[in-house]
């Protein structure tokens, strides 16, 4: 268990999907970045094979994923199981964690994956709490602009996860967060419905 003297270890996750509805759309790409002591120590990404070859890819103008990108990709259950292994011991973190966490939990149940997500730390919530009057945009791209960071390939799962991982220590510092006990106000409720990904 993470305590006041244990280094905080975050598993920053981002997804690209065929759409925004958890009950009908599919995961196309997973990205994961492990952050410890404010530094990226590992990263991983995979495309996911479609259940049926004729399934629609959704908004390609947004995510840019082509059918040929998915050739040879692992099945969803294999990708989720690998994500579970890589997340072990890390705090699940995402920009709009209710969306990414909800998609993953629904997929894990449907596929029989061993992936289980505990509390979801939300960088969107961390950022909004710094702006109680909502005078600023808290989309990931706008946050990166404010902090002088660059997203190499917007809406690529690994690129977005890396950008979130770079924003994360700045948000933690702004809140004075140094231990796990201080994270509780920034977790999303796991029993709440997942909103659309307002980044």
C-alpha cells in the first residue's frame, strides 16, 4: 500500500476508441506511461484487433487509425491483460479518468480480462480545481500550451498519455500533493457514469 513515505507511482492511461458510447463502441488503441518521482520510467502502447473485420473505425479524422494499423494487433483481452500487468502497483491516472476507466472496466468485464481498476486519479479534475471560476479551458492540449509542453501527435494514445504524464507533476505541485492520502479529492467515483471525454 502506498503511504506517506512511499514514492508515488502513477500509471497514466489514454485510449482511442471507435466512439464515445461505452455500451456500443470499441477500444482501438491503448497507451500507458509509468511515472515515478515526477519522471517517466516506462511507456507502452498497442493497437487492438477489431472483433469483426468489417467493424467501423469511427472518427478517423480525429484518431487517424487505419485498418492496416490494426493488422497483427492483439485481441482486446490480451491487450487488457497486459495493461493489468503493467499497471500493477501504480495509481490509475487519466485526463478524464471516468471516461477511460469506464471504457476499460466495461471492456474487461465483457472480455473476461483480469484487469481491475481501483481509484481513478483524474488530471482533468486536478486542473479544474485550480480554476474554481472556470475561466480557462482544461482540455489536454490547452493545458500543455499553458505549461509550455507539446503533444507530438494529438489523439494518438501514447502521445496523449505522455502529455498527461508531463502535466501531472505540475498539477500535483500546484496542489502541494506529496503523498497518496492527499489524492482522495481528485479521484473519480468508480460507480459514477462515465461522461464524454471533454479534454
